[in-house]
C-alpha cells in the first residue's frame, strides 16, 4: 500500500490547536524523509511567533522515521507516501498533493525530503526547500547531494565558506529561484559532522525567516490583498 495512515490525526478535521486559534494564518504542509529536526524547528518557530503560519499536515516518504513521531507528538495530521508505490515521479507527486488537498495548504515546505517532486502549474511558486549549502555558488547541489554528502564535498573543495539556502522548488533538484541564504565559515579541522552541525544551526534561523519573507513578498499565495 503506497499511502500509509499513521494515526487518527490523519483526518483533516484533526488540525493543530494553534491553527484553530488563528484561522487567518497561512497554512503550511511539510514534506520529510527522516529525523524531523527541521519539522521540530518549524513547529517551535510557529509556536513562539517567529514563523506566523500553521503547520497543518506532514507527509513522509519513508515508513518508520522519527519525523512521523514528531508530527504525531504535535497533533499534526501525518501520512506516508512511498515512491516505490508509483510508476513515476508525476504519479508519486500527484498522490502527495491529493492527500494534502483536504488540509488546504497555501504553501509546502520540504524538510529533508529526499525524493524528486513534480511541480504542476497549480503548485508553481508554492513550494520551498532548504539546502545545506550555498546555491549562489553551488559546490554540492543536485541529485545525490544531501546531508553529510554535501559537507564532505564542500570540505574536499577547499573553500573557506559554505552556508544554507532556501529556494523555490522547480522540476530539478536544488535548482529553483533563490529566496535567501546565509554563509557559514569552514573552520580548520572541520569534519563533515562538525560542519553539518554548524550549518544546521544556521538553517534553524534561516528557514523560518525565509518562509515568512517569501509569504510576505508573495501575497497571491494566500490570496491576501495587502
């Protein structure tokens, strides 16, 4: 079975308390494939007001990952859609959009989502991703570059700076228009693990800020006339 429900929160009616308290907030869905660290960060930023959105649904591309439990713990509707259950990326992506539809997200954000997402016209400009490296000066981006693979490639290149970047998702990996990025120094003696930790701390600040700025600069996403 390709779509795997993970709790009673799978039902659209089980939206987070924070969302019901402020229905004017933009609705955001999160796609992930792993530990849920970025989801945790976005939930925390939403709760403390740094990210003025409601996280209304989560999709994981893998069964049994910690990110599913993070969503459950926050009472956010969550399901699994596995790529192997579909003949191609278009069908896989269509299944994700179909499950998200009752939750009515204005924006989708990728949080360590490792599968290629097809972007139909109705979702163009409405999906963001964070990449653990610079995209203005790409060294390790595109198919196969994720997690510590990115940081290992950065260290192998000999550069003195790396960073994190938020971009609009299109049909290619790590390719769409840049929204924001921040630079991080590469320190003498860095390993992929130490560099990954430093970059992730920057991602934690960057992603909520970039999402907020992007929604502000693109009011058409939520239908706002401001």
